[in-house]
C-alpha cells in the first residue's frame, strides 16, 4: 500500500527508449505528484515547464541533460514554495538569467547546475539562497572572487534560525579557484562533501567535518593538516604529490574506508600502514610492485575491493598478500605480469567473488613450459571459491583450459577474448549452472558450434563480437531458439523477447553515421576497432575455415568433398 502511494506521487521517465506523454493537465498529477524525473529527455521544453509550474506539491525536479530547457523556461517554477531539489546538470541553455528565476524559490535546498552556461557572475547571485545545503557547480568558471561571495551566504545561514544545517555538499571540479579561494571553505562548519578535482588547489584549510574529498588531477602538497576531520572517502585519481613522505602524516585515517590513488604519482606506500579500516583501495597504474606488498598486507584486514591493475605486482607479490585478505571480494589484476602460479595464491582468498585476470600471462596450465593433456589445469584451484564474475579477456587460455569452469557453481558473468578458442569452449561453458552473461569475443566459433551450444537456462546475454566465422542466419536461428537471450555481434543484435524486437543494430557498437547506414537493406555493421582475424591465416587456411561454417553439400550434389573443391579452386586461381 505504501509503495503504491509513493508511486502515485512520482512521475519518472528514466528510459531513453520511452518518450514521455505530451503535456496534459490531469488534476491527479497537479495535486499529488511530488517527484518528477525527466533526466535525458530531450523533448522537454518550455511547454513542459509551463505544465510543471502548476504542480502544487512538487519537491524534486530532475531535468539533467534536457538540452531544450532554457533560462526563460524556468520562469513557471519561480516562486514555487514546495520545491526542495532541482537538477539542471548539463542543460547548456541555462545561464545567469536562469539563476535570477531560481532566486525566488525560497525553500530550495539542493541545486545542481554543473556544466551549464552559468558564469562566475551568476554564481555570486546564489548567495541569497540561504537554505542551500547542496551546491553542484562542477565545470563552471568559478573563480576565487565568486567563491568568496559565499561569505555573505555563510553570514545569512549563521544568522538564520530556520535551517540549522548549512552548506554540507559543494562540488567545484574543473573550476578556476586556487588556494586563496579554498580558504573560504573553512567558514563552512558543516561541510562534509568537497570535490576540487581538476583545479589549482594544492592544500586545504582545516575542515573539521569533512568526510568526502576529491582532488583528482590536482597537484597536492598536503591532505588536511587536521587530525579531527572524520574522513571516510578520499579520491586522488591522477594526482601529483609534492611531498609523498608527509602526504597523510597529519590526516585522520581512523575512519577512512575508501581510498583511490589510481594513476597518481605515488612511488612510496609507507602510509598504508596507517590504513587500518580501509575497505576499498584503488592503486591502478601506480608504481606498486612486489616490494611494497608488505605495506599493503598491513592494511588489508578489512579490504573488500582491491585494484592492482597496471601495476608491477606479480605472482610472487600475491603470495605475500594471500592469507591477509580474509574479506576481499573484488580483485583486479588486469595488465599485470601475474601468471598461472598466482592462481594458487588467489585460491587462498576465501571471500573472493569478482576476479579480473584480463591481459595477464594466464595460460590455464600450471607448468608454463609444457602445455599438454597431462599438465594440471590452473583454474581448477579456483573451484572452491564462490566466484560470481571472472574476466579472462586477452589471456592465453585455450579450449581445454576452460574445462574447470563447469564446476564454478556461482559464476554469473564470464568474459573471454582469445583468437585460439573454438567450438570446444562452448561445450565447457554450457555446464555453468548460474551463468547469465557470457562474452566470448574474437574467437574461431563456427555456425556448427553455435547451433550445438546448449545455453544455460539462466543465460540472458551472449556477446559474440569479433567471431567472424558466424553468419547472420545462424545468429538469428539461435535467437529464435533462445528468445530470452540478448545476442550481440557485428552482423546484428538480438534483444531478449521482453525488450520488444529482434535484429536491431547494437547502439553500443554504432556511431551516428553507422546508425544511418543501418537503415539500408542488408547493411552489415562493422566495428571500426574490430581486428581482422583473417590476417592470422594463409589463403588456403582461410578458405577451409570459411567453408566449415557453411552447411555441407549433400552427396547428391557433388561426388567430391567440399574441401577438395576448395583446394582445387586455389590451385587454379592465382589470387583471391
């Protein structure tokens, strides 16, 4: 009953494929709806805004990415006393004139105007909105002068007896502020969220309530020389640190649960010894190697997510880490020198559910120098884990090495991308009981293999991108046999039966140009990034492979085998 009542008070259109109805004025909407979401609906314009202006109980309005909404279109909601939150993110026609309309919305508490056309002058006008607790100014040309206008805003809040909270959230990424402007922030005693990514700020004043800080792509001198800030989430993606030894020397890390240092300049990791409660750690593309794993092991007791992609950590480093991560659920080792030896150490991580081994030296056999039927299969060591996701893209795993996957009882998402895989792989993968998403790309799968593939009953998505031996007819035939499965390939995309339609070009693989070309009859869509697998084979091998994916000719049609005919043709023809 409560859910039905909540739905009656919301008007949400969150799917790009469904267009909202034309503006109407049914009394039930005007007198009941409190929440309206038109995010990404590009048909919403001034007429729609006039319609929404009649809503008497509207509290939340999301117009993000509605590019037809202009400053003048905001006039109908001016003076709306019920409106508490407004999202105009990426509405490029909203400028300073639009801010003037918003100044008469007296109870506005949360305002998102990132990536609009509002200037520093317009930001200064926001000082009169004394009830704001959240202000998103990301991507706007906010400078030190306009930020100091917050001093007036702060004075209004401190003198107000209506709202005891004050500004708690401010997003300033990509702005023009420097350390001078950032100094004003210490006058916000309730500030808990601060985003200064892509700015010139190098150090911060004391912010005693700060919990979330983002300084991505900044040059950082120090991080909050105040041991009272209850920091729980720090993001320094792509940051350059001027003083690595003292970067976390004074910061309070007792509550820090999320730390992102990906693509940063860090080379020393002694600070990890202080991170006793961190649960999510991203060290992607850092100068982390096996010699620093001991420091990481000191902070790994509570780790749930660890990203070591594009680091120098090898199987030896995993051996040091194993046994120290009892709660680790997500581990990414993509583009590291990890080989099959490391899999045995990974098997000692009892809580692991998500494992990324893409672009590693994994081959699927424990004896790297000898790959034959007698070599132990390395993936067998993972069968006792409750893995739900496994990424083996761009590894050297062969068909026979995939056999252990049939015993992965909890596996739901599997990604493989290898030019050596053939129809044999389908046989192993069909036995995974809970598999829902299977991506097996750039492989030598044939029509015969797809015809004989016994898809698990749970399968919802099958990505066959780059499997160039498959034909469109065979893919369509598979779709008819398995209407619940969405199939993706350059030739066509088959949507599941509950998504209304078959044989549509894939929007994720098509540019606007290729979408127009797809309207032509029998047009084949090819990805511009697709590697032509035919380059790997000789002319004779290509012909044999191509014709093995076609139906075999009956004995009544020809007395010779099709392969004899192919080879005979190659002898007579000097070129293809």
